[in-house]
C-alpha cells in the first residue's frame, strides 16, 4: 500500500500521467496504487520514492519523516575529521571499545 502517494503527487502539482511518464508506468497503475487496488513491485516503489526525493518508508506510511534525510543531523566535517571517521570504521569492535574508553577519559 502506498499510503502517501496521492498526497505527495498533489503537493507537487503533478498529474498521475506525468508521474507515470516519469517512471515508465501507466497512468492506470498510478491510479490503482493511489486507490489501494494494487501494489507496485519494489523497483517501482523505489522509483516513486526517488522521483519525490523521499524514502520508501515515508511513501508507504512506515515513517513520518518526509524527506530522505529529515531527522538526521547534518555535520560538516573537516578533512581531519573525515579521515578519523574513515579510520574508526575500519576498527574491530574491541578496538572501537578501546577508543570509546579513551574518549570518555578525555571528555571528563
């Protein structure tokens, strides 16, 4: 079920036909999705979400976060911070635990 499809389409001022043309399906399919008569396959679901720059979770009503990254804090990292994050991601869980202990001691 695509709970938020009609709302997204109408809020963007897009007709069923325009959406259908943009993602390569029929206008009748869009109508059936909106009226809960049928469900799209996962590829079509992703195409619809991408078209509206939203998540599949929002599209199907599983999340209230409308935007792709809504609710996720954005951090601007400098080159040194990016390097540290990348190195941290390569560590084992035991090594990460050691880093956490060191950071906790420095931050006291």
